[in-house]
């Protein structure tokens, strides 16, 4: 038997520029993970049935097996739930067959499953963040992605919030943006978003929490100027900011992430729970 897991990804700044040669600062959330266990079997079977798992097994190219799986990552709220399931499955298959993949190889395999095999419009950041874990700055401006791991202790206290009743597939957002990729306004916005990711990284290294919070806020503001956003998701950002926090989309499904104020930390959670949000203070994994 082989087992594997992967954690939810929360983008902090720069998203969604990763699909346009940009850069994203992100972290993996310890409280939310997907897991998989793989065993040799006469026929391929996913338990429960799941096309993500089946496609991962087909791409891996091994013999028939049974893959049991589960997830704690809320689906379609922008926390990379689909790629977490695939990453966990590939890790389980690696363990079963004694195969080792470098983080970049793992990320590219998972991305190929989603984009090439399942036709999902997706940028690379989810898979690279989950393959490396922790806090990472991912730069996709070159032919080969560059990933810089940062000490999670550099992060200030964060909150993460989502509404399962306001879920939205990231495929819709990424697909629409890809159609506009040739527009100058889109290219310029993606370049600014990448700069916000790098600014967030620099602020962490400098211990400047104010500049770090600003990188998150500016990333959301850039998104809001570029895309038509779900009013329920925007209300979450405004509620968090109104309670003294910074806030940005954690992905493209409506989950948000931000820094907590130094005073009255509970006000942020109260404001978001009033909007039917689940709220946690994420640990980094």
C-alpha cells in the first residue's frame, strides 16, 4: 500500500498572474488536506468514484490499482481542492511503486492531468505550491518556473474564510481571462500582480507587516479592476477590511485570506461569520 496527501493552497498576493507568466506568493494550509491510499488490484477503481483520481492513475501509467481517497478541502471555493486530490493520488502511487518525483516533476504531472487530460483551465501555481509546501514565491516568467521557499515564521497572523454557498469554479474565471490574454489591459494588470507578489515576499523578509498587508490588498484591488466579481465574495473582502484586516482572494472561487489586525482580532471572524463564512486561523504546512 502507498499513501499520500496534499494541503489546500491559499494564494496571498499576485494571483491569478501565474497563468500569464507572472508570480504568486502562496502558502499551504495545515488544517485542510486531501489524502489517498493506493493498493494493487485486478482492475482500476477509485473509491469513491472520482474522475480526478482515475485521470491521475492513467497519467501515472502504472498497472491497475484501487485508490481510496478523501478530502477536507472545501470544493470550488478557490483553495485548490481538485489539485490536492490529484497530488495526493500521485504521491500515493509513487509510494506504491517506489517512484520518486522532484517537486517540479510532480507539479507538472498534476497540471497535465488537469489541463491536458481533463480540459480544466488552470494556472500552475496550485500544483507548485502543493508540491513544495509551506510558503513559496513562485515565478513563472521564465521557461522554467522558479520557486523560493520562505520561512513560515515570517508570516504575520492570518485568517482564511470561505462560503460554501457561494462557491464558483475557478475554471470559469481562468477560461475567461485566457480569452482576453492578448489585451494590453490584461497584460499590464498581470505584470502589476506579479510585482505585488514579489513585494509581498520582500516585505516578509524585511519584517514589514504593513507592506505585506498592502501587497494582499493591492492584489485584490487589481482583480476587482479587471474582472466582474461575485458581490458575495466582494462583501467578504469589505467585511474583513472593515474590521481592520487586509484581504485578498485566496484563489478564484471566493475564499479570501488576509492579515489580522493587531487589536480586536475577533472582530474579523465575527464580521465574516455574519456573512455565513467559515473562518480559521491557518497553520502553514
